[in-house]
């Protein structure tokens, strides 16, 4: 039986599908979300939530729940023989300068509960079997647990169905890449004596890498690579005693392992799909790209795919943006996924080097290079995913020069309102809409020299775009938000003033240091339907 519907369909209720459904709801679009599994996964899988993902959760107004459930790690300690280098996250420019350690099962629980609070339940034991699509709609063939078949018509389908994605298979897309020869072991257990719990610990040894990651009160995740065994294609079961031997050879002396709650051995691959979208069907998360777990980027990158796409879909569904906005999803996210894939591949290869001479070189260079605050800061920034930028996207526009450009993440800064209360830019960006910031700068008369700007601003629909005048110095008289220290102006590299339009996902859509009303108006004309 075919059901006529204008409701989008999210396939897969892992962290990415749940983020997509939550974000669509926050932007005022109800969806269906289905999952073939009977219940939520109970395994801890991805443990590390990085600063940019916490900013995403903050925009979704659920960061507090994550912070209450997880454990904050200051950074990563890299142990080599007697030396320890630290990649410290405390200096990253984010309200969340740390890694949050939280089992993926908990991340999924919090996202599911938030979705239920928005009135949407995951429909379980319901799987996507196949699909076909036309220019008008997608027909999704669904299979219910009781054997019932359903054909659901939907305007948009989001394949968040993981590494073995049936959506991707149905689209006939290539998932190019390769499998690593090495296999990996992962176990959740107790350690005694345990290392210091404020950091994730990595040990580089001749046999390979060992990671010890604290989570949930007294638990530890042990992760290690196992060199390829040419004799066997099978992955033998791993016992606690195998793990003990592994920790004895690679980790600190005298550490006893006990009470394993989960031991898993698996192969990993690095792959990326050749198209992130085909007509009315999109691929997100592991369905579109899988990487080595080194660097812990998989889940974080997928969640940000959803955060990038949901607001665009919502605007198009509401008829407030042209359909070409959706093409920017692939153009913006594919380079990010490729970058993450290369980064995690480099980390994996560095960690699993086998030649003794090359290992010696690595062991000599790591403390020298990694010991500098500059390199440590750069690595933390990369892993935080704060440096992601969409500068070459066709839906952003940059005018003039400046350090910060359209496409970059819009940074936070503290301001004051008329009552002297502290207001943060990130607070303004939390509403599910664009935010237009008029930095009045040190020469607010520049605004007067931009005749026509007021008319452009008056024409903006308030349900789509919030706007604020931010003053400093002479500009304070005309402002509604005060940048008393000048910090917001300098962070945005607009000491002399200018216009910034921030997208609902917190990236700069448009930047113009000259308040040119015609350019702003043209930008709105191209990217919105008013
Ligand atoms: C053992 C292990 C350890 C990992 N460790 C880390 C780590 O430390 N750090 C990290 O960042 N990442 C890690 N990952 C990867 C991380 O778990 C994934 O990147 C993340 O789960 C991707 O989320 P997703 O929502 O895209 O896909 P998934 O979490 O795979 O969710 C897909 C969902 O789709 C459902 N589904 C599939 N097919 C269908 C269908 N036809 N119809 C309906 N529903 C369907 C599935 O039941 C599932 O619930 C690990 C993965 C594994 C397996």
C-alpha cells in the first residue's frame, strides 16, 4: 500500500540519524525515523566527543546533559619510553576546551530522549529494503518485523544506515577505499593501578600502539592494533590473558586488567562514497565515509554531516530557499570527509609502523616535534574539528580582506546588553535561523555612507533572520549589544565595522567590511526565497 506523504524519512537511528531527526525537528520539520534493530545499541564504540560536536550539542540545547553524563579529558598523553608529550585541549578556542569521554550508547540514549521530547519516536524493527525515485519523490520499500511490507513516499530520504548502508547499495554508488591489513582489539575493563584519569593515554611501542581511555567512573577502554597474520584470514577470539600480555609488552609495567564487559576484535577500512547525494536521497555518517578509529573522528564527523544538512533541507521544504542550496551539502562535506580520512590514515600508519629503522626515526622525532606548544595546539585544533571551513562553498560569499572569511566557523565572543548583562554570540546563534551581525566598528558613520542598507534590513523576514547591531567606541550609541573590550570586533577582524551573516550551523555565510547594501541584497536574492 502506498502512503502519500510530504514527510522526510531518516533511515538509521545511530548517532547520525538521531542528530538528523533532532535537527529537522528543531528547524520545524517533522520526519519519520526508522531502524532495523529491535533496541538501541548497548556497546560503547565511539567514546570521544570533540569540542565542535559539543558546540553542535550546545546549539541543540543538550550539551549540559552530555557534560553531566560524561567525563572531561584535558587532552592526550603520548608515552614513549620514559618521555610523555601532551596534546592539550585547554587552549582550543571553544567554550568546550576538552574531549568528553562518553560511551556511544549514552550518546544515542541522550539523542533519542531529546527526540522523544520533541514528539518523535524511532520506529524500530523497520528496515529499508529498497528504493526508487523520480524527480518528484522517493518510494521507500520498508519491511516490518511482522512481515508486513510498506511503500512510503517521501520527498527526501536520508541514509544514515551505517557502514553497510542499504541506501548506498540501492543507489548503486561506489564506496572506494581499502581495508587495513592490521586488525584492532578493543576492550572495556578495569585497570589496577590505573593511569591518571584526566587524559587519554597512548603508548607507542615496537609491537604497535596501545590506547587507554577512561570513561564512566572507573572504566577504561583498551584499544590496540594487531599486526597482520598471513596464516589466517579469520580473526581469533581475544581473551583477557591475551590483552594482559599486550598491555604488559606495550604499556606501563605492573598494570593488572580485570572485569572485561566488552572485548571485540575487528578489521577497519577507509572508504568514501563517490556521491553524497543522488537526486532526493542523501548519505550521511558511516554510510558516506568510514575511517580508522585513530583520532576518534568517525562519529563526530557524521554528526556534523547532519548538522550541515538539516537546516538546508528545512528551508527548502518550507519554500524559503532555492533547491540549489542542497547541492552545497556534498560540496561542503565531501572535502571534510576526505580530509578526516587522510588525517586518520596518517595517524594509523604512524602508529602501526613496522620497520625498526622507521620506528626509531618516529620515536626520535615525536618528542621533538610533538613537544612544542605550537604543534600540540595544531593537533588539538585538528582533532577538535574547529578548523573546518567551507570557504570554497558556492553558498558563501566573502568580500574584502580579513583573517576570518566567509565559510569559516563563526567564533564566540562576549558582549553586554543594554542592562549590562553578559551575552555570548554563541547564545545568539542557538536559535534555528540565520543571524545578521552589524559590527558598527570605530567609524559608525560608515553605516550612513551605505544608503539603502536600512531598506534591505527592513525587508528581511524576522522568522528567518535575527539581526543585531554591535557597537564599540563611537558606535556604542547606535548599538543594542556592546563590545566594550573590542574583542568581538577584533575576533571577526572588523575593527572598522562590517556585516557578517551567520548560518544556522554556525558558519559565516556572508562577510562584507563595507556595508554594501547591493551585495547583501544580491546574496539574499540568490540564497533565500522571500
Ligand atoms: C567496534 C567499534 C569501535 C568504534 N570506535 C570508535 C571510536 O572510538 N571513535 C569514533 O569516532 N568512532 C568509532 N567507531 C565508529 C562509530 O561507531 C561510527 O562512526 C558511528 O557509529 C557512525 O554513526 P552512524 O549513525 O553513521 O552509523 P551507525 O552507528 O552504524 O548506525 C546505523 C544505524 O542504521 C541502522 N540500519 C542499518 N541498515 C538499516 C536499514 N536497511 N533499515 C533501517 N535501519 C538500518 C542500524 O541498525 C544502525 O542503528 C567505532 C565503531 C565500531 C564498530
